[in-house]
C-alpha cells in the first residue's frame, strides 16, 4: 500500500486520511466484560523515554474518559488499521534495531517490536480523529507467559484488542492473555494495574460484533 522506507510522517498522514475513520452511532447490543482496574502503577520500561523523545505523542493530561460507539464503519476501520500496520511493519527486536534491550519508537523505517506496532496503530487512529481516551496501550503476558504490548480500544460493546500477533481485532476475553497494566483513560501518562477476574483457562464466548 505504501513503501516502508522514506515515507515517515507523510506516509502516516496519508494512510490516516485514506482510512476516513467514522464513529457513527449503532444500536447497542449486550456488552462484553471489561477488565477491572486496580491501583496506579509504574509506567512500562521505555514509555518515559519515548515521551521525552516524542512529547507530542504523550501530551494531554487529565481528561474525561470516552468510549467509542462501535458502528460497522468503526469496526471496519479498526480492522484496516490493525491489518495494515501488521502487514507493513516487519518484526525486529530492539537489540537488532537499536542495539539496546528496550526502546519504544514509531516504526517509521518499517521495523519494530510489539510496542512499536501499538504506537503506530494508536497514532493513526488519533490522527484520524479517534479519541485518545479510548485507545489505551496495554501490557499483557502472552500465552507463553512473556511480556507483550497490545492496543486496547474501549467501546460501548466492550474492550477490543489490536495485536501484531493477530490479524483480526478480537475481544480482550478471547486473546488468551493475562492483562497486567494499561494507560488510564483519564490521563495517558498514568498507568493502572489490571485484573481480568477470569479463571486460568478463558471460557468467554464474546465474539466479534461484525464479520
């Protein structure tokens, strides 16, 4: 769709415009469960340094929490962003990329690890008019028990996850992950611990609202 190299912020702006995000109202259906919030906790390693290097991506301060109205259009656009970023960014560890163990960065050169995918998806959606209060960077333990980052989208039908390990947008209850912490809806620079309240083996039956 776009070249990976040499496009930078121009490429990000173009794809955001082409996606034409919409959040039209849709008749509410039964909501899936939300992850329960705990106390405030430390930001993940790499976040503070990323904000120091990219203050425009972290500004905001306290605001009113907002959820997306999950219309068919909004669902299609979430799916487009998730798939486009997954297809156009190649996985590369921070050690191979930057020579350090952990570094958060926007993958403008076409390479990155899990949190870099998340940062790009979040940026594309915010640049297209989606409220940042509904787009929350989230730290999880994956099926192997390893640390991983995903983007949680807060909607009127529950919480959905954009993940570089899955081309589909899925309900958080269907990821098989253990949720650890995420950004607060009220302030992107405040992080809160999470407890999903499920048994060790997930048995939730929440499905994608649109196919």
